[in-house]
């Protein structure tokens, strides 16, 4: 796979959105969220999605002529309406508000309706951890998994993310959906021409499959059976039903270019210093993590890492050797950029 320079990649994606008439601050932010995902090793949510979001902007399904508005406000509890804007931009407004309110009240919870797919959730919860807060973010998504024991996709693959400061090189970061695997990873497998493991998905006939194309046409399976299905449904309760946004089959994913998303989110921030001294909390986090890392690993495991550490290591390596991206992703990015009058090549992007 080509090794791509992160800074050059960011400039290209930013230029693509500017060429699509996305306002400069939104274009810069959207490009940053995508490149960061690739830096962290989450390429399923990285620049391969550039023109998925671009197609929705071009069709008007994602609106650029809108602002995020406060609907209700009790102080620590706020409801926002994203006006069908860019999901990443809407969520960033919620994060900024949550930080300010948690500083004032110790706790903030932001309910967001009429937003869109926001990419990598840890991009946002990480910001809360960097402000010495515990962060939580959930969103709903288009139907992707069946209820436990079912074949029909009725529940979104609705992710959740948690973050906490550690005082180490990186915060503690969790970010996961509730299927056996994120749907983006199946798209990535299709791009690479690779098979997927049994247990990830069913085909359109409800049978297990290793073919990513058949999986995309079929149904993802929930992780841990009824536990994954139940947790994913609860994220929709928080994100869709509580916010008054769409839920279940009413949510449209980023893969569909011309239909409004209707996605909702739920964001929470807890200011640690409002509950106990921050230094004491960080000391305890480091003691807990140290106990994990000093414990005996399983056979074949080089060393134990805490959540967030793999992404940090991947980012450090990518800044040294470049981001490894599938050749098809790079060539598609370059060719579609040319359609916007942006002339570049894989060689221009190389590390």
C-alpha cells in the first residue's frame, strides 16, 4: 500500500471540500476528522469517506446553509438542533458547549437532533479527556444489525465512545459500535479484495458469509448476541428517541447521497475536579493502567496496551513512515479531485 504523507493528505482533502464550496472552517474541520482517523489506524472512517460526505453535500442532503441552534437549555442540560448540517461540525459545536457547561456545573449533557454521521466518535471524546473530563458520546445510524436471534436489520450499528484523562501520552479512549465489526471495515475489505471472517455478517438470504459485497447487501451481526443488540438499541434511545430525531429505519447512513440523515447524538462531559482532586484521579488512573501493563500477557501478545494506546502508537508511526492507504482509495481520491480541478497524484502525496 502507498505510504502517504499526513500533511499532504490533509491539504488535499481540505482543498476538495473548499472546491465543493464548503466554508473554510467547516472544510478544515471535516478534513482533520478524516485524516485523524487514518492516523489512528481507523481507515474505515478515514479519507475513504471523503466523497461519501462530499456527495451528500453536493446533493443538499447535508446542508451548508444552516446553523446549530439551542432548543432547550437548563444550564447543564441542553438540546441542540443541527439543522441537517455536517455531522462533524454539529458535534464539534456540542463538544465546545459541553466543555463550557461542565466547567460551570460539573456535568453537562447535550442532546443533538437533525445532525449527520460524524465519523470517528473518539475524535470528540478525546477533546473532553484533554480538558480533564470524562467524556461519553453516542449516536444512532441507519439499520445494520438484527435484534438478537433475528435476520432482518432493524437496529442501527450505533456506536459509543468513552474517554478519560490519564496523565500519560494519551487519554484512555474507547470507541466501538455494537456489531461484530464496523460496517466501514467491510467496505474496506471490499476495497482491498479481501474476505471477511465468518461471524461478521449474514448475506441477503440470512446466511453467514465471507464475501464483503454479500455482507454489504445483507446484515451485520451484533457482537455478543443479545448484549450487543441491546446496547446498540440503547444508544438509539439516547441519541434518537431522547433527542426527538429519527431512529431505527428513519436514519439514513452516509453511504446514501441524496437523503437527509436524521441522525441524533448524545454527549456527556463530567468535570473530574468537581468531584475529587484531579491529581489524585490521575494517580489512580496511572496505577490501574500500570497494573494491567505489568501483568502477564497471553501467548502471542507482545505487551498489554490500554485503550487509546494502539491509536497513539499508530499515529506516532504514521508521522515517521506515512499513512498506509489502499492504492484504490488513493487513486479514487486523486481522480475525483481532478474532477474538481485539483491536479495531484499518488506521487505528490507520498511520504
